[in-house]
C-alpha cells in the first residue's frame, strides 16, 4: 500500500471505530449543539453517547450543527504534511453543508505553506454511511491496488456517483424545520403515519422522492428500490445500513438485504448526531454500490 499519503475524512462518515482503525483512517470530529452547549462528534461518541442524544430528541429538544472551521482543517492536515506525507481528504457533501468550502480554503493555505507536498480533496456528494462507503472503498482500492494519491483521487471522483443512498424518516417535523416539507404537510403526514422516502442526488442534496404510509411499508420500499439499482459486480457488493437509534428495524433490513441480494459485506451502524439532528430519531438509510446514482 502506498503510505506516502494519508486518507482523511470527517465524522459524518459514521464509520465504526474498529473499521476506522483497520483502514488506517484519520477522522476529523464535527461540532453540534444540544441544550445550548457545543459538543464534538467523534466516532467513539466520547462527548455525547448516541442513545442519550436520540432520547433527548424524542423529548422535543432540537439539536443544531456547525461546520468544521478552516483552522480546524489545517490543524488536522498539517501533522501529516510535517511528517513528509501528502493528504487526500474525502469529505461531507457540499450539497448539505459549507464544510467542504472550509476544507478547500484550508487546503489552499496549506499548499502555500507546504509547496513540496500534495493536499487534495474529494467532495463525496453524499453523507453518513454513503460517505463512509465511498471512503471504505477508496481505502480498499489504495490497499489492494497501491494507487498513488492522484490515481485514487480520480477513482474516487468517478465512483462517488455509484454510491446510492435512500432514507426513510420517521418524524416529519424535522423535515419541516429544515424546510423540506411544509407545516401543513408535516401535520397531516404525522397524523396519517406518512413516512417520507428521500434520496441523496448527484449534486449531493437530500431530496424527497416519495411518501409511504406506515413504517414497515417504508422499510420495504427501501429494499425494493435496490432491486433495479444494486450492482452485480461481486467485487463491489457492499451494503452499509445506518439507523437513528432503532437497531431492531435496522436488523430487519440487514436480514432482508442478505437474503435478497447476498452482498459480500454488510455493515450496520448508528447515525451520528450531525445528520441525526436533521432527520430525528428512528430514521434509517441503506447505501450500496449501484449502476449509477439516479
């Protein structure tokens, strides 16, 4: 494996700590606020345990999020450059946050500070375990094919459009707060048990693609959407499932995915507070390698 450069990502990738260690990743924590206090989201949830976070959301408390600042990016990248290594950052979608712009500012500044080093970035145009899946595949590509930084950057920029991500959201009030549905839609939909189905599109935006009545029907809708999209390339049959503190439902999805599609690898993890602040508790998503992100 080419060890002349370090792959860096941010905590919105929602990858578990054991996999982060296995891949040799560096992960930058991301800030969020709850109850008027700021916390940092680390992959090990050291500052705010996720069960407690979602229990607090269920009481009606709202969380807010913030961006990683340019100085924080510089502080994260600089030690590797000082060691004589290059950096490839794979980051949170520019369609969902200004974090990517802060990263670009930091990379520009560090190229001037370290003109002999390469500091490059890839906008994943996705989030949570979609970002995590792209990072995972990039790390595997680096390890297995020993690509240099520029080769891996080009590969990642191409394959980001093959990461398909579909969400189901349980609480329409969180979407109302984010301006994705109207107050009237949230009120009526909540009364009728309507569950929105959302997708992360090619521009990295989270958009409403449909509405299903009932939670079980919404989970089945996510599974059915895989049928025409899931790649048959056995080398890339990888599925990541993320849940907002509803593990039993995520296990149902995992069982069905294994039965229907037989992926080589499947991973289930909890949605972190940065994305969870906007989806609310009991949201779920499936990410997988598709023919295209349609």
